[in-house]
């Protein structure tokens, strides 16, 4: 587990090993989510990077009998 320090300007530095493992680049946008008293940073990906990430997902949905 890595730890970071919050600067007086409320900034953090993401450790190099984490940046490399997630292929983060300077200027990349992140989505920030608070969840159960923690902060999650989720890298935003371009549409071209997202292509095919749902390949093989089960799209079968059980429907109610009165629905088509």
C-alpha cells in the first residue's frame, strides 16, 4: 500500500509505480468519487480506449412474462 501527503494546496502526488501500472499521463482527467469515507480517483479513458471492454459480457436479461 502506498501513502501520499496532502499539500497545503490540497494536492497529492500519485506514486510513480501507480502511474506506471495505470499508464497515467500528465494532464489526464480523473473522476473523483467519495465512497464510505474514502476518496476514489478513476482515470477517464478516451472512447477509442474503451472500445471492446465489454466484449463477452452476458447480455441476457430475464423479462417479466407480460413484457415482450
